[in-house]
C-alpha cells in the first residue's frame, strides 16, 4: 500500500505546483525574455538575416515588454538543445527555433520545460502543449515569381539551386514551375541539390553548371540567395531571389522573388505569450498577411509583365486562385488533386513529388 | 620501481596541465585586447564564459557533455601515439562508431535495453576498429604512412554517413530530411544526474586511469614504450612490433568509436550528419596538449569542453557575433600549441625525456 501511496501524492502535488503554461510564462511587470536561435550567420542577407530583422523590429516595437537575445550558427543537432537550455537558464520564456532541423531539439527541450513557449519556424507539430509552428506561404510569391520568369526566359531553361528535398523546398520548386508554365508551357526548371542550407562554393559551382547548360534565369532555395544572385549577375543572366530583396545587388539581372517580413508576426506572437493567449498549433499565414511578400521588380522587367504579376498577386490574395489547386498531376502523371479540389495543410506539408516541367532527380544523390 | 614511474606519470600530468593553464591565460590576454577594441569589458566577458561553463550544476554538466567525446578521441590518439603512430582519424572512427551503434538500433528496434546497449557498444567498437585497422595493417605490413590514411578515411566516413542518412537509413517519416529514425528508448543510453551527462564520460575516465597504470607498470606497457621509443630497436630485440602496432590501432579506433556511440545513443537519439562538430580533431589537439598523458587528458578535455560550451555566453550575455567565438578559440588553441614547445623543454629538463611517448 505504501509504495502506491507515494507516487500518487507526488503526482497530485506536481499538478498543484505546476502552474498552467500561459500563467507561468509571464508576469506583466518583468519584461518577457525572448531567445532566438538561427542555423547560420544573422548577416547572410537571407533566411537568418530575415529572422534577425524580425527580432530587431520586435525589440524596437515593444522595448519595455520584452528583452531579446540571439545565438547564430547553431547546428541542427543536439548542440541546439544546449543553447536553448542556456537561454532558459538565463530566464527566456519564449524561444524561436528558426531552422527546419531545430525542430527535433526544440521538441526535446519543450518537453523538459512546460513553462516555456516554443515557436518553431516551419514543420508540423502534433500534440505539443507549449510549442507552436509558424510559417508564411512563401510559395505564393514564388508562384508569381515563376510567372514573371516564364515571361522573361528566352531559352525556356531555368535553373533552381536547392538545399534539401524537404516539403518546404519542394513547395517552392513546384510553385515556381507551375507559375512559369502557366504562361509558357515550354519552360523546364532544372533542379540541383546542394545538400546543405549554406555551401557557397557548391552553390557557385551549381550556378555555373546550370548557366553552361543554357539556363538564362537562376533561382534558389538556400539560406543565402547572394551567391546565386551574384553569379547570375556576373554572367549576364536573370535571377529570382528568395528570403530577401536583393534588387540592389543585381541591378542588371534582378527580376523579383520572395522576401520575408517577420517583424509584425513576432510582435503578435510575443503578445500572445504576454497576455496568456498562446495556443499550440500550426499557424500558416498567406501573402495578404504580409509576412511573405513579392520583392520589388528589377529594371529589366517590362511594365506589362509587372502589371500582370501584380494582378496575379491580387488574385491569389483574394483567394480567386489557390496555388496547388486541382486539377494537379505529378511529373509521372499521377493525379494528386481532382478539378476543384483545394490543397490541405497536410497535403502541402508532406509534399514529396514534383510537377511536370521539373527536371532532375528528386533525391540529392 | 613501478610506484616511482607512476608518480613520475602524475608529475608529468601536472606539468602539462599547469602549462596548458598558463597558455590559456596568455591566450585570454591576447583576446582581451580584441575585446577592448570592440568595446567590451574583458573581465566581465571572461566571468560570463566561466559561469556559462562551470557556474552551477547545469553549466558543469553541459561542459562534461562536450568533454566526453573529446576525452575519448584524445585517448584514442594517445594510444596510437604510444607505439609511435599518428592517428589523425579519430573523427572518422567516431563516425564509424555512430554508424555501428545506429545499425543495431534500427535493425532490432524492439530489443530490450539489456540486449540493445551491449550490442550497440560492441558493434560500434568493431566498426571503429575496422576503420583504424585498415591504416594499421597498411602501416605494419606495407609501411604506408598512417597519418595520411587515417586523415583521408575521415572524409570517407563522413560521406558514408551522408550516404546512409540520405539513402537506405533515412527516416521514412521525416519527409526527405537527412536523418535516421529516432532510436527506441531501449537504444538510448541513460542520462545521469537529471542532465545530458552519459556513461561515456565514466568510460573515458576509467580508460584513462587504466592506461595510466598499464603503460608505466606492466610488461605490455613496457613493450609499447620500447616500440614507441624506437621501433627498429624493438624489432631487433625480437619484440612483436607488428602485433603491437595493429592491436594498439584497433584499440585506438574502438575507443574513438565509443565517443560516436555516446553521441548518437545519449545525445542525439538518432544518426545525422552533424553529430560531431569536429570532436575528433579537438581530441587530437587535446592529446598533444596533454602530451599523450592519460591523466592530463582527463583534465585538459574538461577545460576544452568548458571553452566550447561556455562560448555560448559570448553571444548571450556579451552580445558579440559568432565570429568572436572563432577568434577566441583560435587564439587560445594557437597559444596552447606555441606553448607546447616551451612546456616540453621545461618538463624534459625535469623528467629527462623528449618524446611524449617516453613520458608515460
């Protein structure tokens, strides 16, 4: 009897001692400590730079309510656990784990600290109490960028340099290709995988290889778009950016691209923690929320194409056109969605196929 | 006689540790100039690093977590060093250990832990021993330079891991993300003191103490010292040189592999490419700083583990970019290596020896 009694008492007292997540998370008098981890340098003019800009925006818009700190170059391994644990030991009660592979470490740390809120960029969470995922539908501006590229290409060959064949990246490859082929069905998008979020020598090599095989537009899904954009510029061809607006770095060849604006979302998220309204879940925002945007147009893009792109942007924002709506077939002709069918979150987040027009193997090797 | 040599051993360890400490202080002085230049208070910065590495039980356990693979790989380098070989391949042997452990964890995922853990351990050691066995045989039988072979095999090991996690072992549920499935609970080494410290740390310490007795006080230890001192003379004296070189290298690879086993089983819970941020190379450095002395290896790897783990505070409290971490670690490692010569002169005057092997 004795040995049953003790665990029961322990369990009950745990419930009593442990306050609910939202209450423990903050106290209005003390600023909320917020920690950010990024996989690469925050000065990469790309993915990590965008998160750092979001953090700076957040800090300057709620200077009294929050205190932020950031650790860059955190590998997507258990190293990330140590950094997050140290942030929590220093008082962080909201942690942004911003890279794809920070998710598994964040899950482990989240399970150990029920009083800390975790925000994972991308991925899909299931059954977590103190971890939510957020992302903006980056494939919407990429679809529009694809449309612009379909109009601008002369060789009908476009190069796409991509990191890992994960759903997030395939969404862009497919949306870009669908967009290009919506105005030019001769377009072929040649995908090269680098197997790393950041490997500039490999990216430059892939860019040169794609240019040699006749691509006249390059785009990418890498942490930093800068290597590919500058290689394209040097070789006198067009580029479509990703993560940030690099118009000024490629004045001759820049077309457009996707750019993040995380700041307002980060303010919103911090407020959910401060006023105890945080709820776990998978939050996905669209282009009209403003966290993912179409970049500025380069000088070379004719006015008529710009207007057409802006009209398409409007159509997507109003929901008149849904990227990945049915009828949708993969490269092998397999029907994925019937006419009129709309894609679900799971459908998009488990993407492991490519649409017709995508050339190259689906696996990195 | 043997007690005298063990005491000598401890004295050599103390000299290496004191020398390393002095060198770290000079490195910190140099970094302080840089910190002042970028407008930070060096004293506050260093207190921050120290607190982040050794202040409080959480910080200390995280330092031990980083020190564990460094200690094991440093020991691996030392074992090869005692017979006069340069094993630069601890990083690759670590990865092979991780591959071996993972192979068991994912092929018999439902086995209970009393079968799983020993099987993972044994296979990890075997894989590591194979990886160091190749250069050992090439060296012993054909005189091929083991430094080059072990170094190049590191790259092969990394590519092998990449192949496995992108191909046959990729987690079917993780949608193309390069990693294996998560290990079952039975395949995860238990953690100690409610932290991430795992038994690998104690394996490292026990091994180091074991070798600190074996090498100066036993007959095999004597043979190893003779071979390390002069392999030609050893062969002339009909000592089994080939056998000892091969066995030493096999043991060396197996011990480095334990580090990989610990990383996948206790720290990551799965195999992925970033399981070691260069622990094998750091271990090589630590071994030379400790002058191949197993007792000094224990202490120096905890220093260096603290330096790696405490560096987080440069970004957290001092708000300096990551590049500062590289500047600090680079400067300190450089001063440590430069001081290595000075320490060696000082201690060879007292212990009458010049080669690190002979100090044991």
